[in-house]
């Protein structure tokens, strides 16, 4: 599981949803298909839909690193 500091959450009630998004878009696998990589492009928009702009900012800066 990826650690997301609680200070980054705009809405603490979104914590579970944010972790579900991470698990959905960054599956715990060593090999990502082209479909997985294309799907990951939706991840920032999904964070934005939740209103989690602070997490999005850190994701875009590379503060959150996810690898399969």
C-alpha cells in the first residue's frame, strides 16, 4: 500500500477512495500491459474528480512513486 500523508487529503473521508484508485490504476504486478499504461493516464483526472488536488500536485511532482 502507498503511504499518503493525511495532510495531503482535502477530504479525510476520501482516504479509502484514494487508496482504491491507486490499487486500480497501479496494480501490484511486475509486468504492466499497454492497456494498464493507457488506463493510468486516467488517474490524475480521477483524483481531480474527488477534489484531491494536493495529492494530484504531489503525484505530478513525483513525490508519490508507484511501481509494479
